[in-house]
C-alpha cells in the first residue's frame, strides 16, 4: 500500500475543494444572553446595594446568567462595576454635564441641576439617590474607592470651571470663591441623594433645592437678571 493511501485511511478522505475547515471560528458555545440587558441589571443592582454589599451571587441572580458567563463577558466583579458606573454616568447621571453646557447663565445651570437631581433621585423604575455617591458606602476596595472619588472630584472641577466662567462673564462678583461655591453645590447634591435614599419625595427635595438657591450669590439687576430670577425657585 502506498504511503499516501495509508495516510488517507488513517485520517479520512481529504475535503473537497472549497470545503476545508474554516479558519478563525470562535471556540465555545455562543453567548445565550443579551449583554446590554444583563449590564443594565447590574447597574441597578450596584445602584441599589452599593459595590461592597453586592456579591457575585447577587449579580448572577439579577442578571440571569451563571458565574462563568459573567466572568467571560465582563471580567471580574470590579471590572463589571467600572463598566456599570460608566453606563450609569452616561444614561442617568449626565444631566449635570448637559445643564452646564446648555444653560446660558451659571445660576440657571445650577438651578436646573438641582431640579433635575430632585427628579432623578426620586423617580420610579430605578433605585433612589445617586449610584456614584451611594456605591462608595462602606467600600473597602481601594480601586473602587478611587474610581468613585475621581468621578465625584471631576464633577466638582466642572462646577468650579462653570462658576469661574460666570465670574468672568460678570454674572457673579469678582470676589466669588469659585471652589467653595462648587463644593457647596456638590454638597447639596450629595445631601439630596441621601435624603432620597431615606424616603424624601421629589417635592421635599425641590424645596431643599429652593433653599440652596436662595443662598446663591446675588447679582445686580443691571447684570441682566430680574428679581424673579433671584428667588431661588428651581421648579
């Protein structure tokens, strides 16, 4: 028997032209769940319980997938959390960024931010409060603490930049402490988040926002603001 015939009998007949084995075919079974849907459920879980209190078992239960699928699709719990924070900030927490960019005055921007925070933090259909604020509670993972701290500090920096622009435009007195005013606004937002977690209604948070805006630095009528704009009403 020739060597070529002997090889054919051992390995089977050679494939016909054009029927060879495909190259680069992914190994393993195809994903049996929708990644975006599972990720949204993870966002809600972390939003409700925080990072530390949400276990992998909790995540697999709410996401409707097994642990191997979670690790294969998202990496470990921390990687999943980082992605969830990004989704939260883009989908839910971007109202502040929009207000800073869209409102023509610094006062109008912060009035809008506080009003929209009151709405978001108490809305039905998702946990109350802010994920970036709440998820840091009792957190003992340094990388997660740093991730959330950076996010919060970025918001303070954005607030400060907008206040400085308002000072430069003559909307606020030249002696305004931009950093202190930015931190004041951020502190009000953090307080509103916790109040919402504790059961405060939208109306109660709006009243808190009104009081905060009543303490906002006053501007003169000749700067283009009517008395009504200085009332502090965010509704």
